């Protein structure tokens, strides 16, 4: 049987399945927010989510700049690699 691949969004590849680093999906279940790794069954679906993620960055930048200040937020952006799509096997 051929091994399946999955795709995820993150700032870099993970070496081991330490899912706290992977961009999470945070649905509300029974009134509580649940963090789960966002995995995709096709690269195309992952790239679609990445585009959606990128489209929201302008609004997120403005919100964070208001809350943290422009200098702090710009420094954080300068030191954070962009999200990319990565593949992982089963």
C-alpha cells in the first residue's frame, strides 16, 4: 500500500510530529475552543488556504499594530519567516 501524503501550513518544516507548531484550526466544540492541526489531503487545498491566510494579513497587521505598537509588530514580522505549504507522510 502506498503511503499517503498530507500538507500543512507553517513557518518551516517540522522534524517530528510536534503539532503545536503547525497552523491550527480552532473550532468551537461544546462551547470550548479546540486547537487541532490543520492538515490537507491535497496540496491544492493547502495552497488555497494559504492564499486565504495571506489575504487576511493586512487586517491582522493593522489590528496587531494597534494593540502592540508599530515598532514591536514590525520587528516581529522582520524576524518571522512567511507561512508556506509543507508535505508530510503518514
